[in-house]
C-alpha cells in the first residue's frame, strides 16, 4: 500500500472543485507534481498545492491510497471517474464524491453532501455518516444512473437516492445501496437497483419502480397506493445472491408503471 | 387565543397582484399581502375580530400579519398567506436538492397578539438585514 | 390639422402573467406620455400599465448608495461602479430576467459567461420543477389555441387562475367558445384539485379536495387505477377510492383533456416528482383518448428566459459558468440554495424582486453583499441595492419578444416612451457588458 497524504492547509472561502484528486491522477507522480494539479476555487483556477500539503507517492494504481485530512466539507468532486485505488476522507465531504467512479474504494469518515456516487459504474463508496440527496443517482436528464458498484451509508440518505438505477442481468451488474435510513422517493424510477435499509424510510419509496428490490428492515411512513400486498416471506434473496433472513411483507409494484411487474418492496413485520 | 397544528399555504391572490404592480412598498401591498386567511370555523376559535394582528410561527420563523376570514373555504386546519415578504419569513427554505424552496405546506401555529405591529415591506427587510 | 391628443393602440400584449393576452387596447395621452385608459386587460395588467406613468415609485435616473443614502448619478458612473462590483466578485449571481424581453435575456447570458458567474431566472423558485420533470419523462404539450378549440375536459391542479391568471378562463380554458366547443362553458367539464376550495374551484363542475403535500400519492393511485390495478387503500390523500375510480372514468371518457398545473405541485414536498407523475398520467391517458398538459407559467416571459438560456447554453436555468463553460444543476447552482449557503458574493438582479419572493434567510445573505438592481420602480430589492439602474418597462416602453406559457412567441409592443433617463434592459446590459469587457482588457 502506497500512501499519499493530503492535508488542507487553507480554509476555502468558496467551494473547491477537486476532481483531480483521484488515484488515477496521482499514480506515477511525485508530490511536487501532484501539487501542480489544477483545481477550482470559485471561478479561480488554482493549484492543488495552494490548498493542500502533499506528501508520499505511488507507482501502482491498485496500491495507491490517498488520505485526506482537514475539513473538506466544501470540496466537491473528490474521486470523480476513478478506476482503482483508494481514497480515505477524514471529515465531511462536499457534493459529487465518487461520481462516475468505475472501480476502487472511497471511505468518508464523516457526512457526504448531495450526489455522492452519482452515475457510479463500479467500485465501493462507504460513508460512515449521513449522506445528502441523490445518492447513487443519475444526473439531470440522464435516464440511466448507477449501473454497478456498492454504496454503504451508515446513517441516513436524503431524497431520491438511486434515481434511475440500472442493473444488467447478462453482465451480472447489480448496483446496490445499503443505508441506515432514507428520506423520500428512495429508488425512484428504479430499473433493477437493489436497496437495503436497516431502519426507517419516508414517503413514496419505490415510486415509478419498473423493477428492482427494496428491503426495509424498519418502518415505512406509508407505502404508495400503487403497490399491492402479496404475502409474507421468511427470507429475501437479493439479485446479487445475498440472502436476508427475517419476516417481511412482500409488495409488488410500482403498478402505476406496469400492470404486471417484477419490482418488489419488502417491509419488515 | 392560539391555534396549533395548522398547515400554512402561500400563493397568489388578485389583490396581491394588483398591489405589487402598483408598488411593492405601498400600504396597498401591506393590506394585500400581509394577511392570513383563516377557515371560518377555525377563526371563531381565535375569538378575535377580523383584522386583528396575529403572529404566525413555523419551524422557520415568525411574522405578524392581519387576520382575515377566507373566501376560499372551507379549509379547516389550513391557513393562507399570499406570497410576498411576509409569507417568506415563515416558509421552508429547503429545496431538498431540487432548487425550489418548499413554499407551501409548513406546519404552523397562530397566536393572537395584544400589541402586534404589522411591518410594511421595507421595515420588514430592514429588520431582516439587522438581525 | 387637429393634432391628435390621444393615441389608441390595439392588439397590445400584456406584460404581466404567462397568459400573455394579446388583445389589449391602450389610450395614451401623447403630450404627457401617459397611459390614460385600458380596455380588455385584467385588474393586474391594467395596474401595470398605469404604474408605468411617471410617479413617486419610478426611478428616473441611476442611483448609487453612499453612506446609507442614495444620490443620483450619471449612467457612466453607475455602470462603472456596477462593472467594478461584478468583476471583483468571486462568485457573482445574475438573477431574474423573467419580466423582460428576449434580447435582454440574451445579453444576460453573455454577461454571465464573461464573468464566469451563476446565471439563473425565476423558474428556479417557480416552475423549475416542471422543467426537471420534463427533462426526465418528456411532456405532451400543445398550444392554448388547441385547448380553447378542443378541450372538453379541463383540469386545474394546484393552480388558481381566477387569482393568478385572471383572463385565462375567459380566453382559453373555460368561458370561451371554441371551434369544436361551440357552446363554450357548457361544452366543457371543469375539475379543480386543490387543498382549498379556491374561487376557481367554486365555479368548477367538480372540486376534489386533496390533502396538502399529498398530491403525489393521489396521482399515483389514479395511474395505478387507470392501468387496471385495484388499489388496496380505501382512501388516498383525502380522496376516497370510489372518487378515484369515478375520476379515472371521467378522464378516459373525455374527448380531449388538458391538465393546467401550478405551484400547488411545484412548491410542495415532492416538487418535480409531482409533475413527473402527472406527465406520466397524461401520457398514459393517450392510450385511451387525447390528453395533454400545460404549466401555468407565472411571469409573462419566464418561458422566454428558459428558451433564450437553453438555445444559448443548452440549459434553462440554474447555470454555472465558473469553469468557463455552462453547467446545470438545480440544488447546486440554484439561487436560493447558493444564497442559503452564503456562497454568492455579489448579485445583479434584473427584472425581478427576490427580496419579496425568496425565503427570508436567503434574502438576508443576499443583502450582506453588493447588489445591483436593474428595475423600473421601487421594490424591496431595489430599495436596498447599492446601484440602481432605471429600466424601461418592456412591453410598454420598449419592444421585444416574449414567450407565452405554451411557448408561443409573441411580439411585445411599445406604446409610449420611457420617462427620465430610463433605458431598456437590453441597452443597460449591453452598456454593462461594454464596461466589463473594457475593464477586463478584452
């Protein structure tokens, strides 16, 4: 494991856009070269070294581990498009963390803002606090969002998480979100995404779900009228093969999309 | 007297539209937009005359406006303040990531005040700036 | 030859709401350059034309705030100060644009791009959610003329046109005779869905009372019922299952239905998802009959601002130029969200009044920083601005194009001259762009 350490040395007065912080961009570079990478502070194009102290280097993408210290709650786009390696963020982080990532792993030891893991295509995003809205979602105007990968949020996700998630049985790609609890419209326009919630969810879960699996171990404020109760099950098998044991009521839906559907919501008894 | 567990809606009225075109800093605008319309039966519970200033509070702020009886009822449990700087003291600024604040549907409570002054638009903003 | 003292203009377009009535008649006292009589306009349109007459609320010369009080200055000095404010800012916001004509909006885009600013219009707090929904699921739309001539079923959902679009009912949707609706009101069935029994509901054929913030569930239940699924619930959002089934029957049996929708759907929880599901319902109804929808746009040219921004940048509102190219993301680049986080350090407000229409906490942050207001008359925004640039009323004192709520472009008329030293919004923005370019050394 080759560590590259970043420490925020100056508090930004406007949001930073740091899409250059990825293992792909850092591998094979010296600390001095990494400091010269460009980032945005408001509308000013500046250097990474203007805001961060940098030390360490790595020559192998898989072995690259970037560790970020200091308050980066206003830093957006960390890990954008990365394909491998690891990033560990030891504070809250700004919007768009891990967006479009294709591989590797990001761990946020704090809260993440909106759009974390948006358009994700692979890899793992772990958030050990709460997350904002649109987690694992499609960007505006895209009708396919997260295609693969896993997002784990210990706390609560906001609204519209996993919007337009798209799985693929032939490719064995099952975009999955595990979270502690969720806001409204969880899994909206779901096209095969898998969601497991340890706690409670708000209204309109599974709205416009074409197909997919949503498991709620806590309570739902109310299930949409377009969902139909099917019966009780003792176990849920997720499309990725994982089995969840427990008593759940099985609902099919969203019947406002289709009269017959493979979409399911399971709510703990 | 006070009322709790109300839902606050905001929106356009023709009087508010006429007043805003006539000058948003006029007395006409205060009479058109610094008001809160109550359902007829809800208003009886407040036990005051129409026009008495009341304080409307939500989780997001509070404002003093003149009370009126709604012509668009019955709507028990719902109160209506026309859009404008008064209603904007108490609406939900959160957009839930969509860009548009949640101007309608806040939980509210209302209190009749013995000495309530309804501010005009400019004083309201001035107070906001100084807070 | 007797000189005409009063000139009458016919077919004048009203610059107030998205109905964009084009049949107004205006009498102008030529010598005094004043509006003296209006015909055909609603109360609000009438008031707007009269308010353009010289009076205590109109700005006649540019003003700059100095130590808490305003002094009148030359255009050059005011524009110079405005340009300095905008160039110095690191995250300036250009907002408004909905109550002016398309050429001015186009200059706004140019200025935002030069400055690397945020560019936004009032759709952001109004029908922005409708645009978000259309971007996700499309929209079956048509023009008001088609609705007037064909619709036998008209639904107002979360919209109260008696108050917000006063002549809409009389010109396009309810009380007017159409080509296939020769008996006018009697040829139409009007439904209103609203938490309050609004004045529009009071004159409708069917009023459906829905619980506040629960429109999504009701639309969802209607869609499921339409698809042939019997819902388990006895009641949804305050509406009984029987009423829902009855409503679905009415929807399916209409010859030509239209849903006009407003802030009741965009400004409640669920925002654009309310519109999303309403659009999907309308789309699905086309399996049985003809059904369309139409957003009841508030300002007379907010649709135009969306058009102009889109054909220039690719996006309709909440646009960020800080990285040298246009990016779009309501929630991240929308005015209220930015102001709530105090991320903006200077604002240029054109043809709109955010101090009145934004939530208080965002207004407070907006006024912490320099503000330039391009505005014809005093508003709570301009009353606290650092620079006031007096504008002519588009559609009264200068020509231009505006887009109606159904995106039909209509040419605005000029019926009188602007008073004092007022310039058109377009001219003001052009001069400001010149100043900014000069100072940036282009």
